[in-house]
């Protein structure tokens, strides 16, 4: 019989922000995560589930009645954890790191706990003011020229990701130029990067309304370690100008995603200056290392760029998301991105005595991200942050040394930071390869090797194709990684190579 007296939960008993329930459930979640970190090396690093795995485990519709946190955490362990790739595992060497930390986590927690929406100064003065202060701190740690700091007329802002940072600077550059040449000429604007530049640049160009035929990925080569040369850049710019186009924006990279190549900022900026091109420096991964004096030289020339960004959420102990962007001319950003509806009007903004970060980014609402950066910098101090970065670079160097002792392998491009690109050398490929060239055979066997390694779940690496060469990327940077994990990782690579080479 249909039960009309089905129990409906009493809305007044729900209390979603009850302080004592928060304390109790919060502690359960912290305990859960502490155990996760303790055991994270026991899981296969790369998730082994098949597409659609979760649909088979979870109900097709939402529960009508409340469920206890204990039950939910139980299901997180049983249903969600198997579908995780464990970026915090000490055996994680894929892509670039997403280095977690207690300080980053707790900063995120505070920010989420307050849950303020700091679009303008008035909406939470501390959110705006802390962000400006921390960005100047960080700018000084990176020895950015004073023009990038608030104290020198520029300024920094926390974006979600590099993609957003590039898009915002590109529209600032776009509107500055279109103001001069007229908006009807948008189809003439040209955007430049190299063939190694992150796809974020192309995405930004697409969103910013750049004519798709005016997107230039200038070729790089092994002879220049896959950096963009000023000569190649100049040749492309001159040819575009000759065709009546208007060069707009260059994205130069310090530490490319495929191989951590470095574009020479000094020479590129001189060419850009000549043609009035906005230069954005994307140091998403490698920017972190530049807080160490011995790696700061990679940023030489940044004084002539217009904007600079790096991801604190990659290799800087700060949880996703946190991209640090500095610009020399904040008014260019504001002109392109500001709006001022009546419902946001307030005295401080009217008097222009404050920063309203909503005008420095795409979205209106924004998170209190500076809290986590502030906690990271204060909790570890500059000295320990440098030590942390150096330890990873040292481990990568050790890994490189191990590769050097096995003549079957080779390091494919010079290592600049804590990422090593290597492969089984084509010389090692035996057999009669008349159908494919030796290089192609090497690409195939390295791809096969990487897949069998990742399938094992013992470590996780990803690949890149650089100048037609398939390489395995070994990116050290997970917070829990120690040298013993690196040594073990090399053993795993060797064992799988033995099996593969002996069978082929
Ligand atoms: C990771 C990376 C990006 C993309 O960063 P998001 O924050 O995910 O947008 C861009 N450029 C480089 C060089 C990167 O390594």
C-alpha cells in the first residue's frame, strides 16, 4: 500500500552551518585525508578504472532523505578513490606536479570557510588588500622589476589559471591597439607563440576574437633547444607587417610544457618593442624555481615584457587554483575588463581609492585565494620554499645521472628544472625495420614502454613529442617524493625496458 505518511525531513532540523556539527564532521574529513596521505603510495598511481565505471556504482537519481557523513566518506573511499589518479603520490611524475601542502590546504579551508565573494574592495577589504600585499611579496621574491609591483605603478592579481591570465592580458593588448587603429580592424591583429607554446594561447586567441588565420606558432628546432629565436620571431613579424597585418601579442614561455624549454626574453622583447607588441611571459611551471637566485637568470629580460604569470598551484605548495599574474599597466586590463553597474556602486570605488579586482579578470565573483598563498609563504618561509624546489631539482638531476649509466637510454633535451625528457635510444632498436624508419620504431617502442609502466600502477609518467621524437617526461615535484622514490622509479623503467627489449 502506498504510504502517504512517508517521512519527510524536517527542514528546520537540517542546520547546514551548525558550529558543533561542523566541528564533528570537519574532524572526520581531516582524519580521512590524513589517512589518505598516509596510504597514498599504496594505490596504483594512474587510475585503473574504465570509462563509465562510476555509473555502475552510484544510484541513478539523488537521495531524497539525508545521508550521514560516515556513509558518504565510506563511499568516497570505495567508489571515488579508485577513480582518482593520485597526484599527491610520491610516485607521481606525470604532466607537471600539483604540489599539495598543509599550509595550502589550510589556507584553502579558511578561504572556503569564510566564503566571501571579494569582487570589489568593499565586498571584503581584507581579500583585496591581502592579495595586493602578497603579490608584491611574491614579486619581490622573484626579483620582478619594480614596474610590475604596486609599489612601482604596476600590480599583481590572482587568477584561476594561466589560460585566464593569457586571455585577460590579450584582451588588454587588443583593446589598446584597436583604440588606435579602429575596431573594424580586429581581423588584422596577429598573435605569436612558438610551436612549443601551451595551447592556452590558442584558446585565448579564439576567445578574444583573433582571426584564426592570424595565429602564429613559430617553428623551433633542436639546435636552439626548442626555444623561440628572436630571428625566427622577427622574420614572421616582418612578413606579417608586409602583408598589412598588425602584430599584437607574443606569449614567451619560460619552461615549456613539453620539454621545459626557455624562450630568450631579452632578444624577443627587443623585437617586440620595435613593433609595439605586448609580451606576456608564461612561466606557469618554472616560475617557482626562479625564487632561487641561481635560477633567476631564466627570467632575465622580463624587465622589457608587459606581463608575467606563474602557477602557484603547480610547484609551489599551493592547492589548485592559483595563477599569479603581474602587469606593468593595470589600467590596460581595467579598460578592457571593467564594468560598473549601479548595484556595485560604493564610495571607495567612486573615489578610485581602492583596487576592484573584478576589473582585472574575466569573472565578477572571485575567491579569496591570497589566503592560501599567504599561509604557504608564512608557514614555510622563503628559505624553505627554496629548499623544497632545490630538492626536486636535485632529484631530477639524480634521475638524469641514472639514465646516463644505462647506455640503452638517452636524455633527449637538456634538463633546465626538475623535469627530465628521456627515451630508449634508436640505436637500441634491433630487428629489421624496413617498413618504418629507426626513429619511428623508437617512437613506437617508447610509447609501448610508457604504457606498460603506467599500466603497472607503480609510477606514473606522461609523454611529449618534441621535434618528432616521442619522449617520456619524468617530472619531479610531488610534495611527498623523496630520492628513494626516484631510485625506485628508475628500477621500474629498467625492468619494463628489459622485458620489452628482450621480447622484441
Ligand atoms: C600548465 C601550463 C599552462 C596551463 O596552465 P593552466 O593554469 O592549467 O591554465 C600554461 N602554460 C604552461 C607553460 C604550462 O606548463
